[in-house]
C-alpha cells in the first residue's frame, strides 16, 4: 500500500479520485488549498469525511497572490492573454502537494486532471475533456510522482461513477471560472488591483479606426463589434507601448510561425529540430504538425498548417502523438 496526497477541492472529480485511489489499495490523504471562503472549505471537509479520507488544509491566499495573481495582472497590462492555471499548477498546486507529501512520507501525489501520467511521462486524456495542455509546465520531479486517476475516463463517466459511489457531490456543477475571480468579472478584479490604462486607438492596416476602451478588455482572435466595408474585423495584436489594438481580417489571423519562451521540457531537451504537433490554446481540435527548433530557453515553431490567432502570454505546447513534450509562453 502506497500513501498518496490528493489535491482535494471537494468537487466531483477529486471525490471520485479519492474513491478510486482507495479502491486501488492506496492510503489517501487529501490536501485542500484554501484560497476561497469558509463555506468552500467546510464543503470540502464534509466531502472528505464522507469518502473517508483525512483532509489537511493549507491557506494559500498569500502564495496565490504572489505567484499567480500578480503575474496575471501584469500580463494583461502588457497586452498579453495569460492562463493562470498553467502558471499555478507547477508553482503553487503541485509544489504544495509535493511539499506536504515529503512532510508526511507519502510516495505519490494525485489530482483530478483529465490527462495521463505514466512512469514520469505525461499524455493526453480523452479527447472530449483532455487537460494535458494545462499541465505543460509541471516540473519533472513533480511528474515523476504524479498519479492522475481520471486520465482514462470522460467527464460523463466520472459523473456516473460519482452516482454509483453515492457521492453527495455527484451533481455538483463544474467550476468554470478563474478561482480568484469567482464572479467572472476579471476587469473589475483588475481595477481593484492596479491602475488601468486609458482608452486608445484601434488600428487597421496602419490607419486609425475608432477608439478602444482599454487594452486589457481585448484578446487576440476576438471579434470587434460591427463591420468595416462589409467585413468582420478581429483583434490581431495588442501593443501596450503604443496603447493600440491592431485589427485584421479573418484570413490575416492565421500564422505558421509561433515562438515560445521559457520552454519547459518534459523530455530530454532536443539538440536539433524535431517533428511534433502543437497546440496554441486550450482547444481540442487545433493540433497541426510542426517543426520545433530550440534556441536557448526559447523554441521556434513552424507549423505545417497555419494556426489561428496565437496570442502572446498563452502557451504553445508540443506533442509527440499523445505524449506531451513540453510547453512555453508565446511571445
């Protein structure tokens, strides 16, 4: 029997993970990362008691603010589109799980992500709910000890198991919002945290085409309201230095070259160009073949087929079939 520290939120995924791990003969200890209100913590404690696992609680409000929230706000002010979960997973979530596992002598850590971890290698989960993209920056020492019990299942199957296990959270809705912006109003959240930049110009093919309400309100690929000479226009770039939002036609959004910085390799770093496939956002359908070339800590990616609107601050993740090779921040 192995001892496993499970990231436990009290939702359907972590509750089913706890039962599956226990049924496999593991000794399961839950770790609740407390970054919400007291009601959420109490709900997690009740669910942990129901499934019969010990639950430790770690207050991560300060760490979340320092490691994730600050970077999230800075990215928006710099014209980027950040993904807070990709930042949080290695620096806070898995770091906390591994720290606690070491403290209590647990061999493994586990979460309810829909991906597969096998012998220190990360793979895609089922296509309908694959979350491997979100794990691209996990550290290899974290991955070496990671168990992902839901990697072979679809979400609908997990809900069915929750009902079979008579879990009280079987019908609990999924949490879709950013955990530190529970009302989904990230603009309001930003305004309470930083001084927001002023209005500026929309620019299309070098010409000013109206005024925008602030660069933090836009992301690359987003459609601008209205038509221009009968054509739809889209956000193609955000220039924080000039306080400009650049516009383009639909066909101009597609790019064959993507550059990623601070690339995190989950395999041995290639010494020469490699063939792979790439995902530039958390979508299930866009994963074209590409050639990736290492340049220090950066990677230059040339896609066989253009990808739509790669956005600065998002991640470019490389795959070899179902295997995740690593990921870096688009710049």
